C-alpha cells in the first residue's frame, strides 16, 4: 500500500520530509532482503523512530507499527507487526511473482483522545486531535522489487521453472520445488549475465541443459523416492495437488509415451532419460549449439 501525497486531517510523521507534518522527527523501515531455502527473508527488520511522544504511545499500546508486503500478481497481502528491535520475517516464494511492494505504517490501536506533540509543524502545533482505531500516524512508503523469473512460452515443460536471482549466494545453484513452479536460484552476478543472454535463440539449449535438465532430474528423483518409500501419495493426483506444475509433466508423459502417467509407471520411470525427453534432449542440442558457435563458425571463417 502506497500513501504518497495523500492528505490527512491530523499530523503525519512520514519518512519523506516533503509529506511529513512534524519538525525534527524521523520514522523509517529498516530491512535487508535475501533468498534462502525457498523463502524470501526480510532480515534485521525493524523500525527507526525519533519522536519521544509517539515512542511513549507505542510503549503504552496505543500505536503499533507494521510492515506490509504485497504482490498484486498473486493477490498476496500480509501485515507483520515489527518492533524497534531487529527480527527476521520469512515468506514462501511460492506466494510471490513479479512486482513486490514493501511498506510500513504506524497504526492507532486504541482511541487517543488528545493527540498532541510539540514536534507538530506550525500549522498543527496549537491543536489537539482525536484519533480512532486504525488511523495511520506513521508512514514509510517503502520500496518495490521484482521476483524475476524466466518462462519460455515455446516449451511447455520449461515454463514450470522460475530462474531467480539469489542475492546471498556467491556460487552454485539451488533447486527447490514450490507449489506452482520449480525454483532455480543462481548467484546475482551470474543471473544478471543470464538475464542479458536468455533471449538469444542460439543459447537457449545451453541454458536448458545447464539449468533445467539437472534441476528437473533432482526434483523428480526426490518425488519418485517419496512415492516409492512412503505412503505420501496414493495416486498421481496427490502429487499434482502438492505441485500443480507436475500436471505438465503428466501431460507430456502422455504425449511422449501415448499412455496415462500412473503412480506405478512413475515409480518405474528412468528419471534421467525421461527428464531429457521432457526438455527436448537439450543436452544433445546444447553440444550442437556450442559446436556451431565455436568450431562451426571457425570453419566458416576459414572458408
């Protein structure tokens, strides 16, 4: 939720001085963001407040401070109470997709009959105000950022993956199946390079073979292990209920094998071979692509 330049009939302490009606007081949200274990982590999250009057109201339970996380694409919105003492807040990445907006507000919890501070700006300092429950008194419009992913519309199976920048990881990838997608986390530096090259048709098969194929093998082997060694799944529908992306796997199995995928047939699958079939034998094609981009191009230049 963004307040921006909305007018209020009483003083507001806003992080942006241009919108604030206080003198020499400050309020802001502090947090650090990174991805870990399929979670979006808001690390060391707290509020900074410099205003003795409002601090006393918070200590006495008249005002609480919240951080709000919103994602319009997934219709996700959740409010977290925060304190002056830093703490970590985690959100499942499966709840987020596209633009994420983070903001913070101080909200009245109990009626304040005489709201007045010497820190009010000159237009308000001579007045007392009556504030009711849910009135906003502190505002930090915060920031927004994308949960970035790569989705190929040309390949039905490749569209079940999200390739996400991992701010904390310096090397190596991490794979984690979420309810809607298989998340592949790669270090920020490599993600930025990948993001600049991913629309190059000559490189698609290389990316598929290096990212999608091993990730799919890893995830399907884990699910197959559960299917073989536990009573977690009674049928394929149970797997799809847990992972909606698995429906694409079942459909492609039928296209390739000309038969329905059952729990029994899934248990017996050669995951290594089947995963390569699903991604169109991308490893073979990536070798061809590398050859064409190196040896083949050299041969053409020599001619």
